[in-house]
C-alpha cells in the first residue's frame, strides 16, 4: 500500500492546501468508518482513493447533520449546509476543508451536480423528517430520495463524468440491499432513538406491535417478523451481486469486500434473531480483518 503522500501525488493532487484538505477528509472517514476506509486504502486503485475518501466524508457529514437535533434543527442545519455546498461547488472554495476537498473531487471527476443536490434535498425531507414507513412503497421512495443519491455522491466519483444509467441502476440495487441490512443491524439503536425502520404494514402482517419490538419481546411472532425481514434483505443482497461488473476495475476489490461484509453482518443478524432487539449487530473485529486480508491477497499486484 503506498503512503498517503504518494497516493495524493498519484491522484494528481498538488498544492499544500489541497493536499491538507484531502487529508482532513480522509481522517474524518477513518475516525467514523474505519472498515470502509481500510478497504479503500488497501484495495482501491490509488488514483481513486482521495476522491472516494472525500466523497465518503461528505456523505457522512450530510448524514450526521440530518440525524442530529430536533426535526427543526435538522432542517435548519441542512439548509445552511446546502448553501455552503452550493457555494463550494460553484467557486471551488470554502472555509471548510472537507467541502473544499469534495468540491475539487466533484469537479475533477466530473460528477453531475444533480446527484449532490438530490442527496441534500432528500436529507432535508426523507431523512430529517423521517417518521417510519407505512409500507414497502414508502421504503422504496426513501431509497430514491435519500439513500440512492447518498451512495452516488460517493461511489459516483469512481466514474469520470459520473455513472451512466446502467451503472446508476446497479447502485440502486446495491443500496436496496445495503439499507435493508443496515436497518436490521441497527434495530436496537434505532428503536432507542424513536425510529422504527420496518414498515408498519409488515408488523401488522405478523401481529407484532411497536411495543413488542421496543421491549425486545422474544415471541414466535417477533421471530417470524425478523426472519421474514432477513429473507427480504438476503434476496436484495443476491440481486446486487452484479454491481462489481459495473464498477471501475480499480474499485472492484472494494465492492466485493463490502458486499462480503454486508453478507457477514446479515448472517449475524439472522443468527441473533430477537437478540437483535437488545443490541446492535456490528461487523465485529475478527471477520472484517479476515475479509480484508483475504481480499488484499487476491488483489493483483
């Protein structure tokens, strides 16, 4: 793995200020999401790494603002952030080093700005005002408004000029699976925060109440509901397997690794059953390291 300084140079990022901006963004990702960061550094083609790190840092920043404070504070925070992002994309400059790095990445990689604006609009509506899903269509609308553009403000930077329609559709399938797994793995924490991320219609189908989930009741009905949700996530994950063929060659090892990590996490949720209502199901430590090491060994030199 080349040093970070060599990686920046190989990506054509020159000038001390800009190099510091990308370093700031990368460190933010490392603190918040060490597994994806390590996957990028170990497995991605070095010229792609700085832009993708900036993209992931930007995605995380928007997520954080959209999930912090009261609904009114979230909307106000996102409105202010949207203004700063628009100014940064237009001028290429910002008081925020993360936004400077991201604006440079968007410009140098040619990512269409509509993905960025769509993500910010979705953050201010679908995410900041989130009050659960009545049924499956509400979940799909949430993906279209927020989760899908959120993935593309990051992964879209791998494509010079942005993703074509087929590539964008592939990432839509990927995010369907990723969001289902994420909601299941974070059931305990989300419920503690007042967020019910399983459609209410599916609770009704199994005669399960929100209180059953909030109180982590281990009943046959609750177990059947969670098993059905895991099957939906598994089906979505199977449907997303072709995304690697739509990725740039330099990112394919990362996508394969992240897909494997998702499958590992979903398996852990399946095994946990109703225990997933009492604790969030993380990746753990040993499995991600094992998957990363195995992927690094497979990576062409």
